């Protein structure tokens, strides 16, 4: 008799109890998962802010020495590192496209043939471009970006949220006015 009562006292959970727990976990997960995507997209926006702030600092240092801004990354000493999600720089018809001349190219099918983050079409400092959250390559920079010897507006664009077909776009100018001009988070 003692063995039977001991076995009953050590009984585990019933199947119904386990199913209730699984159902509760499923409901909580279905509520939390959509929010996670937005939080991840907001975290990705920090890259744009960081890259544009670095570019701003390089431009201001160059301006302090030469009393002019320069759209060439190499001239101002700006060289992003790591795997970039945002296409960063200036859109200026005066210069040939490329990171050496102040902005990155939109990725081609053969990424090895396209230069990012370095001089003359060469990957520098371990830098490369990532596809966005939608799987698409970073879009081209906005045509509204301006650059003169006394003013500049730099741009950073990327697809950062899977549910959005709109590219997230940030700008910074010579007054360090950092703005999210197009919010890529739905």
C-alpha cells in the first residue's frame, strides 16, 4: 500500500495541464513577435545616426583646416568599418559614383565588382554592405541631397523593416541637424 500512495504523490502534470501551458505560451508569443520587429528596426536606425555623425565630424574637421567641405570620403578621412546596412554619403553629379568620391554605390549582382566603404572600389577595413530586412540591396541616395564648398547634406538610406517597402532615410547637414526624413518603420 505504501508504494501505491507514494507513486500517486509523485505524479506529474496531466496532459490537459500541459496543453493549457502550451496554449498560454503560444498566445503570449503571438502578441510579442510583431513588436520585436519594430524594436529591431529602431535599433538598426542607430547605424544611420552613428555613420552620419562620423561623416559630420570628418567634414567639420576638414572645414576647420581648409575652410571648405569636400564630398570625397578619402579627402576628409571618413572610412566606415564593418558590415553596413545603410548606403551613406552625398549624391552629387559632379563626381563619379563610388565610395572614394563621397558615396556608396547601389549594390550590383556581383558585389565583388562594386566598391564600398573604401577607396577605388576596394573593400576597406573589413567593410561591406548588407542586404536590408526585406532582402533588398540598399537603395540609391536621395537626389535632394546637396553639397557645396560651404554647405552639405549627407544621406543614409536602407531597408530596415521586413514589413515595409519604404526605405528608411536620414540626413545630416553642416549644422548637425540630424533628421529622419522618411521613416522606414511601419
